[in-house]
């Protein structure tokens, strides 16, 4: 099949990782894969497995980009595209328009977040063939807009086997040596874009409680503040300073090799207020990390509480600190929960399952 994937995302996050993994998998399965990206895309190099002529750079700045839709339609006709697959909400309408202009391709979208679509999408996307949900809660939201026949669940996936086969001890030592973290200190970390909904403020409040019991513990926050003024990042750092914990905190904008980070952690934490799926949680599961997470929709789908992870109420740093402390007090518990999480990831959320399920969607339409 000849498939065009569209994303106007400028920065790289969970949805964009899904985009790249899906393109790579479909390409490896022998399909002709194309991508439409905005000119200012910061993650273009991650698609280096695609020929340069398979990439269209087009300015997708708003939901009603007729000029963008026209350019995409021309690209569709020039390359005999059969499937057009849009991934960001602002791209849905231009992708739909492009399919109408080009006449022949089928239109598919993936919804990566929980925020519901607007009612007008029901009327503007009438040529939609399938709406893919990355999790059950997202599937329920999509069914409020589109008929159940058009909505299909294809859970996110990652290369679980590759992460599971890594030498965790070696990676742990390498990361700690590089970041000057004592090998015997507890290390607790969180990964995600720096914004209120990701719960980093709650993570810091929990860290302040944990540090009273484990004064040698270290904490790492990985993620960028993609807002214009980066106010939230400054707020978080001020909070750490107020608690006089600057020497215990490590701030990293991005970690290209997340495996090394996750292997170095004693506990991975997701303090999100909302999470449609949780790719960072899944990566921690795949590498066998003990996980404490707030009970978001995504975390509840990924983890089995008190078996493969500890789930606590959202916006409750005290309970979060208690869950993390339980892990720190019990090495055997950390090991057992990590193994259970890894097994669950292998059985339910491997990337190859995601690729095959998406291929099936394409074949059906």
C-alpha cells in the first residue's frame, strides 16, 4: 500500500514517537510510506529511513488550511497515495479536504489524547473511513463523535523485546557516572513535557516528603517546557530552591537514550493529571522498572495496581510519596513489580502488534 502520514507537530513527544514507530514498521513491512510535516518540524531526522522525495513539507498552521490541503492533494495525486492518515487534530480537516480534492484515497485519523473532539468534526469529517484510538478511554470519546463502526482500538506499542534484552546494570552505571549520581543513592525520576497536566509540581512535593526519610535520594526530571516564556519550568525550579533541594535534583531537557535513564532509576514516577495512554510508563514497564503512577485513564489501562505498579489518586503528592517510599524500603518489591510490568508489556503492548493491527485497518477499508 501507498500511505501518507500527516503531522503538524513541531516538537517531539509521545504522539510523534508513535508516528515514527508506525512509519518505520510499515516501511519494514514493505509498504510505500510518505510523510507530510511542517517546515519547522524539529524531529524530521527521526524519519531518515524514508527517501527525501517521500517527505512533503507543508505549513499546517490551523484546522482550515485550504492552501495546505491543496498542496497535500497534489502530493497525493503525484504519488498515487491510497491511504491518508492524520495524527494531530489541526490536521484532520486539511487531510479530509485533501482526500476530497484527490478523490481516490481513503482517510484515516488517529486520536492520541483524551480531550474530546468538537461536535463540528462529526459534520466536517464525513469522508472519514476509520478513527483509530490509542486506548480504551480515547475509543469511548471518539464514539461520541463518530459511529461505532468507524472507531477502532489499536493500542500504542513499543519495541518491548529490545528494551527487555538490554544490560540494565551496565546502562545504570553508565548513566549515573555520566550525571555524577552516586551508584548507591536512590534515584527517582519522571519523564514528560513540562506542563501542569503532567504533574511535575506534585512530583516535587512528593520528593520533599521522600527526602525527609531518604536524605541521600536523588531526583531527575526529564522534559522541555515548550511554552513561549517557559514559566512553568521556572516555577518548578523555584519550588525546588524553596525546599533547598537543588543538589538533589537533576534537570534534563531531553534524553535521547531513555533506556539508560530508565535503567538508572529505582522508581519511575508518572504524576500526570490526565493521560490518554502513557508511552513513558510503557517504556518503564518494558525495561522492568518499579512504577508509581497516578490513576489516570492511561495508567489504569497499562498497569495492574499492586501487581505491575502502584496507582495513587491524582493530585495527591502525599499518597504518591507513600507509594514511592514503599518501593524504596523494599528491594524485592521493586524487583517483583518490575518483572510483572515487563511481562505485561510484552504480552499486550509490543510495537509489532500495533503495526499489524494498523495494517488490518488499512486492508479493511
